[in-house]
C-alpha cells in the first residue's frame, strides 16, 4: 500500500489522463462541496435561531394572566385573571432553589415629555433582577437597582430611541423625563441591536409605578429564570408545577388552557433543536445522495478506464503482474482520486464559508460553519466511497485475460 | 527446456468446437532458435499462447524447464510467466505513457527488483538493443523497429529461460525486419532459447530449426542452415 512504486504508477496514470481524472474527480468534489454547504447552512440557521433567543436568558420563563374559557369552582367562564405581587411572593416561597431571578412586570403605554419634545412609549415597570432575565444592554449610566425598587424611586432607564427623540443631542443622564405628568430622573440608557423597537421602551421600578397607578399591587406578567443546572425535563417539570399551582391559586380549571399562559424558553430551544436536527438529517441525506451519484460516476468512469486500459492490463499480466497487484493499482487510483477531489471540494466549501460566512448576518442566519467531526467523517466516507467505486472495476481488471487483451484482432 | 506431448486445443464457439491443435509432440532444448511456421490460421499463435501460459491446453502435457505446467491459478501463472518467459509481440505492446526505460523496467518491477537495480538493468538491456540514447522517449516518439527493439529489451530484462516472439517482424518493413532478426540471432548466440512464430519463409530461414504447422498438426520439423541477418543490414 505504501510502496513508492505503486504510487508512482498511479501518478503516472493520472498525469497521462488529466481530463479523465478531472471528470472523475469533479463529481465527487461537487458532492462534498454541496454536502458541506448544506450542513453549514443548517448550522447557520441553528446559530441564527439561538442568537435571536439569546437576547433573553436561555432559561427564561414568562407567565401571563389571561381570561378563563371554562367555568370552574363556582366562577363563570370569561373571567379575567389578575396576578398581584402576592403571586410573585408565592412562587418565591414555593420554589426556593428552582429559580434564579424573578420579577413582576407592570406594563403601560404612556406619553413622555422633555421640554417641548413629546412621544408615546411603553413603560415596563420591573424590579432590579429583570436585567438578568432579559439581558438589557446598558450603554450609559446604570440599570434600576435594588434601592430604587425598595425606596420606590422615581428613576427611569430609557431606550436609545427615546433618548434621541426627546433629548436630541443633549446627554439625557441625570435629566428628568416627564411620564404621565410626573418627573422621573434618567439613570441609564440602553440599546438593543437585535430589536430596534425595544429601544423605544422605558424601564422604571415596579414599586414606583404601582404606587402611581393608585397604589395597586396588580401585575401583568411574571418573568423568571429557572435554575441553570436544570435539564430540559427538569425545566419543563418546573414550569408545569408553577402552572398547576397558579391555576389552583386563581381557581382556574386544571384543563383550561386559556386562563394563564406560560412560555418556557427551554421548550422553544428544544423545538428549534428538533427542527434543525431534522434539517440536518435531511441535508446529510441529500448530500449523501449527491455523493452516491458521484461515486456511481467514478465507478462508471473506472469501468470505462479499465476497458480502455484492457490492453495495458494484459501487457502487465503477460509481464508477470499478479491479480492482486492489478486490483491494488485500480483500487488505489480510485481511492486517491476520490479522496483528493473530495478534499478539494471540502477545501472550496470551507473556503467559501470563511469568506462569505462573516458577511451573512441575517436575522435567522449566522456564522455558517462545519465542525471538525463532520470533516473527518466526510473524509472517511470518501475513502470508503473510493474503494467501493473502484472495487468492481478492479475485480474486472484482475479478470482481464492477457490473450484476449493482447490479440491483435 | 520445453517438452510437449500429445497437445490438443479446441475453441468452443457456441455449440461448435474448433479443433485448432491436434496432438502436437516436440521438444525444444536450451539454446535453440526455433521458427514455428505455417499459414494464417494454422494455430501458431494458439500454440505459442499455450507455451506462454497465457492459455490452457485441453489435453496432453507441457513441461517447462522440468516444471509440469498444469492447473495453474492466476497468481502462479503470473509468477511463472515472470520467471520463465519473455514475450515479443507483433504490435510491440509497449505501455504508451511510459518511457522506453520504464517499459523495459516493468517486468523487473513485478519481479520485486528494487528501483535502483531496475533502472541499471533496464539501461543495460536498452544499450544491448542499441537504444540507450532513447531511454527517456515515449513509444510514440520511436519508429516501428525501435519500438520492437524496446520490446525485445523488455523481454530480455526479466532474464527469462525462453523468449517467445509472435510475428515479431509482422508489422515491420523487410529492412527493419532483418535488423530485428539480427538482434534476435545475436541474443540466441548468447545462449538464449528463442521461439519465433512467423509465416514468412525468409524470417523462418534465419532460425536454426523450423517446425511447420498445417491444420493443427506438425507436417515438418527440420534443422536448417541459419541465414545470418547481418548480411542484409
Ligand atoms: N480465442 C479464440 N476463440 C475461438 N477461435 C480462435 C481463438 N483464437 C484463435 N482462434 C481460431 O483458431 C485458429 C488458429 O488461430 P491462431 O492460432 O491465431 O492462428 P495463427 O496464429 O497461426 O494465424 C483460427 O481459425 C482462429 O480463428
Ligand atoms: Mg497468429
């Protein structure tokens, strides 16, 4: 196998049949090229999806209250469920260790003003833990902190859009913004390059906001992150338990899907994983089919080569070549062409990816690439493929009868 | 060197069978230069192919250098061919993408001779046929006579017991034919056993013995006074 002479024979044969070798190799290179690009695209899609979610913590759970759709426990259906601060305390008390961060959310659209400039924005009132759940990117100043929440301070963190709308070229930090007629001091500005709409939001302490709204303890939503050590099952288990307990607390029928809505990021991630998994399998199948076409192509061409080289093989046999040596010659040539052209395809594909990949940053597509294991597997597949493609022609070649090959007729 | 007893060979073609060789008997001793003569279709090539282990006999026995040749598998036949025999063909049968010296070295490769020794030996035999300067040329750059001389060098390179030439001059003009026969005679002078298949009487006369085949039987087997080819070149 590592006999230098055999390789010399092979290079000789390849060099003196350039077109043939090119045609043979092209189909395999093409197959691998497509396979790698397909896999990389799926990878890019996956990266894109995850990236979108990564704006928020990947272990976030969102709980919204809704309107019941079933009569239950003496209540008629169509009842509006209202969460309060007590629900947050209840979860805190019942699930110690299961959650990381938790915040009540109170959300209103309001008009805001600075000097002559006004605009309508969404105010999201939250506590200091919120930043860890939705990953707010502070570009200036700071976020709402614990003492803001405890003291009910009239402070606000505004989005970049709000800042440019109302403050133009002025530095908003330390200035006041009038929200619903009340002055709030701006302590921070945030940006969000994934979602520009988010930049026209204002964050304020939940306590402050609830007090402004006639001393209510009502909340619209609960956000939390579960223990990051949880696996998918544990995470789903946790959110299911919350659902059951909250339904019980608010007298919602256990089988009423409408009373409250709980959204667990783990589930979404799992769905994406499954979806891209299917895509991955599909692309492997497609890639392999293309590769098989290439291999059949090689096999065909090799058979043709053997026909063309019948005379030469006959001569070699007359000169004392053993069948084994003939098989080796044909097989190694096939493996060599397949492996080499496959690697060229691989190189082109990865080259293209490293050139184009960084440029591609569409919302659902990011950093398309293949990992090392894909490349190693592809290489093994190629060598095996080359052997398979060469096998039948090689056996055919070994069976060539010298008298038939050498007859001048 | 070669012993043939009651050799029969038929070709089956569908339901028909063509009886080509019908009981041949002869012996060839070491150092002989034998012409196998006969008109086209008389079975000369069939006989040579059997002697060359490229084909199998149906009946009778064949002994080469004391070794009975029968029921050889492919690998064994390849070994024997490599060790015992050198072939020279009418159409030269050089490998067209290999240079003269590479062609000559090929049987040595199958003998397992190392690269350096192969190169040396191949050059030596090319020199013997007068083509040392042409070592690096491809067959397409050589004339017919030169090609046949490369083929002869190749047959010699393996240092076989017997050289077998099937119509070695069949594709050459008469002048070149004589040059090739001159070479063959000289190789025979060195003590090599050579069989030459031909249908040309003047070529046969340049051998030392003529075995005349007709319709699959030997009709004549005679020693002749060798006509030296050197007088024509
Ligand atoms: N492989 C074969 N199959 C069938 N018939 C063959 C085969 N080889 C030769 N023959 C026939 O056998 C006869 C002798 O052929 P051959 O030995 O080649 O004759 P020569 O070499 O004397 O011209 C011819 O009639 C030829 O057609
Ligand atoms: Mg013939």
